[in-house]
């Protein structure tokens, strides 16, 4: 056991929960029960009295005090404070690693809105400066005349990928969307020269997307990546890599910003394709914008609702 002064110095710096884990082999009987309750519910212990903890462990407050002192704390209040501080740090660390530090748990809705709008606006400005217009035009030209267009995106990447597929389908482009390994491999195997395979991958390291483009390229299709990492593996695998201007971030807020630029790039690509097949906008789109929902298209291309009017 450490000298009391050494233990007390360490207690002021070390993670108290880790100290309890380290001390567990020396704990017996009631002291061990106290330690197990603390480790199982540190957030509850951080807000509870010594009496509650003693009763939960079916022991006396004196046992709780002895355990705290064994760990180098000046009694249970000091141990409880250390546990509360550590639990707060852990919660903050988890928040920042997921959401990011630009938004805090107690921020007002208007503050959150300003941060999200600001990050998205910055991403769109980056996209204006970075999207290779010559390269994306080549992709649009290839899609406009392709026999097949297969698009891959998974999880968050599926959002702009699937929307692009839906938009292209609406103007008569023969397009298929894939979001899993098996489907994407089958899709890649169906491609040939004159076809296009496009993958959306913010981070650029997703194995299934990389494999999809590799297999598609081996079949002779034009391979395209929309990504936030221009030097990523998927960018190097694609024949044409479209960098959207915002790097892949380490947390959700940064990812959200990058997704705005990905969506802009996908939207730009759709419009560039539509410009090359303007007749498709009416020939293949009886249910598009400006048309009522419901009813079957008539021989003249109008819907039942239009005929009734």
C-alpha cells in the first residue's frame, strides 16, 4: 500500500474509477461490494450520500470511509467529488468526440442553428472553389449516354448517393443504387465499357466502395468517386475523383459540413446530366415537379387528375 501522502497526491490526479479497479484485488467482503457498486453506477454514486452507498452495499458508512482513505482520499466526500468530476469529463469527452466542441450540450437551439448553418455555408464556399468543373462535366457527359449507371453509398454516404440515383432515374437514366457489399459486387459485375460506376465516400477509405470501383473498372466502366479526401484510397482507385472541397472531419459537426458539399456536388452533377438530355425531362417524367400526385398517366402523358380538370 502507498504511503498516505503519496496516495493522496496520486488521488488528486488519477482517474478514481481506475484506482478502484486497481485496488479490487486487495478488497474483500464489504469493501469489495462498495467498490463494485461504484464501478457499476459511478453517475449515481456521484450524487449520493455515504449512507445510501453503505446501505446499497449492505455495510456501514465506516467501511465506505475506509475504502476512500485506502484509495488516498480524505474521506468519502473527496472520493465522491473526484468520481463526479471524472464522470463529467468522460461525458464531455464522449460528446466532443461525437458531436464536436463547436456545439455544447447546454447550447440554446438558436446557437446550435447558427453553428450548423455556418459550417454548412463554409463547406459550400469551399465547394465553389474546389470542385473540378471540367472533371464533373466529363462525368455528366458519360452518364448522359451510359447504358448503365451504378451508384454506391453506405450509411451517411448513402444520402447524397441515393438522391442522385433518384434524380437520374426521374429523367430516364438507367441507374441502380447499391448500399451493401453483395449488391455492389453484383452490380459491378454487370458493368461494361460505356457504363459508369460512381461511389460517394466522405472519408474515402470504405472497403466496399473501393472494391466496387475496382471491380467496375476491371469491367471497363468509367469509375467516379465523390469524396472529401482527394488523396484517399477510393480517390486513387477511381478514374475521376471529384473532391467536394471539405475534408472529412473527426466529429459529426464537421461531417455534417462536408455532407453539404457532397450534396452540392451530386446536385450539380444531376443538373449537368439533365442539360444533356433535356427531352427526358418530359418524356420520362409524368410524375415530376408540376404534376399532381396520384392517378395514371393517359396516352397523351397527362394524369387522370389533369383530365378531370
